[in-house]
C-alpha cells in the first residue's frame, strides 16, 4: 500500500512537471511572437499542476519515520510555494514574466525530490511551535524569492527602456512604476514573514546559535537587515531603481547562502543526517 502511494505521488509529480514546462514553453512563445494562447491558459495550467505537485511534496516530506525536510524535499516545497505565489501575484497584477522562472523552479524541485535523496534524519519530536517556525521560514524565503524575480524583471525592463526597446518581453510587463511598487509590496510582506519566523525561532528552538544552525541564523539576520534598510530608505529617502534592485538581490543572496548553503554543506558535502 505504501509503495502504491509513492508510485501515485511520483506520477502526479511528473505530470506536474509536464504541465509546468509546457506552460512555460507556451508563455515564452507567446512573449516572443506577441500572439498565441491567452495568458489565462498559462495560469490555469500552472494551477492544475499545483495539487499534483502538492501530492508529491506531501508523500516525500511526511514519512512513516517522521517529517523529512531534507534539501531536495525543501526545494520541492519551496518550488510549490513559489509557483503558487506567482499565480496569486498575477491575479492581483499581471506580471506573467515571473512564471518563466517560477514554473521551471517548481518543476526542478519535483524532479530533485523524486529522483534524489539527501542524508537527513526525519524529525519525530519537534518542540512546540517549531513546525510553525519552519513553515513560516520557508514561506518567507518563497515570498522573497518572488521579490528577487521581480527585481530581475525590473532590471531587464529598465535596461530595455534605456535602450529604447519597446517590443518582445517588455511588452508583457506592466509599467515601470507599477513594477517598482509591486517589488516593495512583496518585500514588505516577505519582511513581515521573515520577522515572524525569526521571532518564533528564538521562542521555540532550544538554541538558534547552535553549531548546525548558527550560519543559517547569522545570514538570515543579515538578510533581514538588508531588506529593513531598503524599506527604510524607500520610505525616507525615496530609494528606487537600481538601488532597490541591488538591495533586493543582495538580501536574497544572503538568504540563499544561509538557508540552502548550510543544507548543501551539511547534507551533501559532510553527509551529516541532521
């Protein structure tokens, strides 16, 4: 019965990969040719992939021995959240270009969790509130990943406008001012989530500066400071444009090194199943 469930989850995950990549291909062709299937078809295909992806995520994370938050399973979970957020963002304001990055990341997460296994000891006895801290952390990373994608789109848009190129990819994006406003809105949401994750971590974890998590804690706090300074500069000094892009990508890089860097070193290089 267990093997049958894993098989169903694997098939569901592979179907999700097919939907993500097909939607991404159709979107890229539409942007290049400025015609083709309506944008809502791309969003619907992604939306259909989400429950299939989630089935795969649940099967790989919730194991009989406990909760498996190994590197590849976390990448798959974050990929699902990023794809979900990309679709929700487009329901709020049309920035379909985000899907060009979000969908392939989600597909990559499914493939990694399906075919690769990191040395990791499933969690069986989490402290009270620790699960909320973990979920908040992953959600904060996902939202700020969307912010990094938005910053990259903003950078491309700014470059094309300066070069007086008004066709192709640029035509699929909202006005520059709208893109900037969205970037700061997403960062603000991500910073609130990251703040809550840090606070719950200190409240629920035995030692946030223990040897195996000290790097994660340090880089996360540094990233929090970068995003906080950016929002403060935006409010009081009117920061925008390239300054906002650089700060956003710098903060995201710190999160990436802190969260995934530590897991890569511990699980893939040192082979410590922690």
